[in-house]
C-alpha cells in the first residue's frame, strides 16, 4: 500500500475533523476500518513507518484467539473480536482450543474454567485425554494427560490477512495513508492542566496536529513514543507498557494434514502452547523469567541463548516434540530473522494484563489504543471508535462505560514507575498460564 498524501497537504489543509492514527498494525487498521465505517465525515489518516510490511507484533503473532479470560473485560472484548473476524474472508478459522493438565490443581482449574466459560456464553466441555488426543494426535500423548477442556468456538486468526482487509476497506472508504517514521512530538499548553500535541515530528518534517485527534496504536513502541516529547514526556500519567521477549519456533515444512486442522493446544502445567500452521507446526513457551527489551526497527528481537533450553524443554511436552527446531541464532540485527526459524517475538505486557484504550486526560487531543493483542484487537477498536465519534447528544452505554473504565489510560495514576514495571513483568507468566 502506498501513501495517498504528504506532509505538505496535511499542513496546508488543517481540519478539526481530522483523526490521525499512528500505527498500522492490526489495531491501527481496525481503528481505520471502524472509524471509516461510521461515515461520520471525519478525515482519517493512518501513519506508519512501513505500509508494505508488518514490523510490529502483528507480523509474528501466533494467532490463537482464546476468548475466555480471568478478566470479564478481556472475555467480552475477545467475543466481540471473534464476531468481527468471522466477517473477514480467510481471517479466522474456528478450529477450537484445548487446555491440558495432569496435576490435581490443574484439573480443578479446568473444571472452574468450564463453569466460567459457560456463564460467559462460551461453549466449553471437559473431555477425556483420549478425546483430546484424537483432536491433535501428533501433539498429544493421551498417557501423559489427566484431563482436557475443549473450547469449540475459539480458533486461529490470520493477523496479516485481517490487517490487509481492514486497510483495503478503509482505503475504499476514503481513509488516507502516509508512510513515514514518527520520531517525536511537540506539545502546547493552553493552561496549567491541559496540553495538546501541536506537532508530530517525522523523519521528513513536522505535521501540524493541534486541531487533530491523535490515536497511538503503536504497540511495543508506545512507551518510547510517549517519552518522545521535545522537553518532557507527552503525559504525566504513568503508561506502563513493557516490551518483553518471547520464544517461538516451528517444525520443518510438511504437507498439510488430511482432515480437520488441529485446535490450538495449551499445556497448562508447563506454560507451553502449540498450533497447526497448515504447512508446519508452531510452538511457544512462557516458562522462563521475563526479559524486558527495547525494540528498535521491528518487533523481532535478538535471540537470547537461554531460549534454546526453554524451547528444548517446551518441545518435550509434545508427542512430535523432536520435530521442532529449538536452537536459535544470536544475531544483532532483526533483519536477519527468517520466518521459518526460531525467533524472539517482542510483545507488550501491562501491570494488570489489560490494554490501554481511551483518552489521555492531560493531553486534550490524544487517545491510546495500545498493549492490545490480536485476541482483542477488533473488539477494542470498535469500542474506542464508538467513544471517539460519540457526540454530545448520545451518552456512553453502561456496557461501554464499564469497559472504558477498566482500560482507562489514567488508571495507574500515583503509582511508582519501578513498582509498575515489576508488576508488569510478573504478569508475563500469567498470559496463558494461571497458577494451577
């Protein structure tokens, strides 16, 4: 996708109806799609460093969409997301999900999650190890499992297909695109309490943005961009979005399996998950100390040598574990990554495992849509679009208000940065793996 305008045009045609989305991954694309769907008359512009390739987490997301979460907020957003993805051709495959355990506490967790899922309106069924193994026979050894929980409506999302669809549809509806690297921001204070982002600094000059609404959909780069004010951070509110390392690997390519594709599988006791990618299998693990990173030009990080052992241990959980590549390569440049090899996929965590979605209180024209996974991207984008476009004649529904309060960018006000960082890192092992 090519740029449809340039900085000179934006500066020569300021408009209070302009919405600038910074970030073109699945979240920014979903925002462009849903904001333009409303036909509100706003001029929507999406800015990204690369409109031709996904440099953020969207480009390497494993794609599992598990709708049940310990947080009812995330469960609702995931359900809304699946409804959206099902309308995207080739975007979502409802292959289902399996959770496995062999410990007494893990089996109790499965029983509790079955009840929670049904209360949330999600199909869930406890199945025998033999039934679980029949759904993914190359992955699961029935003799090593004591119980399993099957989520029939979960599935896998093709993040690249979904993102491309959203962007194409947004462009048809008149959304403009600008391929350029954002390097910082300049704020302007009207009084002691509120500021505005008056200019967006880019590698090719400044964009006048004082009259625009700006949305950061910038994933793992959000914290660094918030700190990129000319003399101080853009906002005084703590926004603890912490980029962390995560190992993922594949088998060698193979012919697609005959019959139904495997469900996404999680080994609850071992912090390991696997999926059928069609022409190869994938494997990831959260069973290691969290590693904070500072991403540079992409969300693929340098490979820590310790991840070789992490993947070796993870692969032992699978019946076909010896087919997975477990040794990465320690390279300093992200561009050396090959998509069929083990890689360190950077993503963002927060102190409460919830995204940031909403208006930043002390910056009048800034909204956040960050730390959002593929699992909840569309649901969060729809929620935020409704709130941004809501006029004075319409109040926020009670359901939307509850979601927005939980995702409020100001929710960590008054807390110490070091404490928030530690809390966020401690959440890494809870992403898929509650204590069992």
